[in-house]
C-alpha cells in the first residue's frame, strides 16, 4: 500500500540555521507534492506545491526539492526563527488516487531555539 | 480572506449517540473534505465531495456518512459514535478538480466516552 514517511522525531535546531525536513514515499508515483504547516490546535496551512517535473521550488526562506528517482522530497527553511516552530506535513497526489485527493504524512515537528 | 469554519472546537459525546459535525466555507469552492487526525497516523481522508449532493469514500469511511446539500456546507455524521472515533476532525476545501491547495478549518476535537 502507499506509504509516506516523515521523521517522527522532533527536529531541534538553533535560530539562524537551516532546517531540513525529509519526506519519503513508497508504492506511489505522485505527480504533485505539497507541504503544509500545522500549529498546535489548528488546521494545516498550505506552504508550497511542487510538480514531478520540477526539481526545486522556492518561496522566500522556503525551498522544496522533489526527486522522483529517490522517491523523496526535502523541505528547507533557511535562517530559521523561533516562529518557524511547528509541525510540517508533506502530502502527495497523483493520477492513481485523483489529483485533488491528498495522502498525508504524519508530519515532523520542528523546534527552533533562540 | 479565505475561511473554513467548523461548528465546534470541542465536543464530548457518549457511545451510541448520533453526532453531526458541520463545516462551512465561504470561498465558493467545489471540493470539500473530511479528515481525522490521530497522533502518529497523520491526516486520513474519511469522505470528500466534488459537488453538491456528490460524495466519495476516502480511505476510512466506515462508521461515517456525509451530506452536502449546499455548495458551502459539508456535514460529517457519526451514526452511532464509538470510543475509537475519538479524534481531531478537520474539514478542508479546495477550488476545483485540478491540483490546488486545500484550506483547512480549525478542527473539532471529539471525545466519545
């Protein structure tokens, strides 16, 4: 069955450093990959979308890569700030499940320390 | 501003009760979704709808039903609540059938005793 893996352990980093979060998937050929941010007690908020034919996407301090050979996406936050502390979810969609139907990973919690 | 609202933030019900969770979006979106979120399992899709009166099963529809009588409103119904349905329930909407971002509501934390 389709599986998405995100590091279940929290990532702790120092303010100003680059945070890198990983999303790996198996038994799936997604055409699109999205990243969301979720704060405690709130719904996820969309951050970035990347297509299978795009290697990299940037938005301000955020960068996403998508390697369909490795079946992996990396999510980077440069010059991280304590306000970036949250849980980050990756989500996939593709032709097999319907492009608008997302399959979510369990998320990785990021803690940025001053 | 885009907005998805859910009828309750917290809900406590007893086993066997019928439970209604309401979701309203004000963006004229075609698609609406219901997820549940449990620790370590991520968001799992229960049901979704591409249009009024249309519904499709997600990955875990058992024990749930939905209703979409109006475009802006999508209801999740637990016909007979059970303790294993204690969870965070999240509603989302998106613009159309193409690939696009989903907008989420704040969630309803349901506890079934």
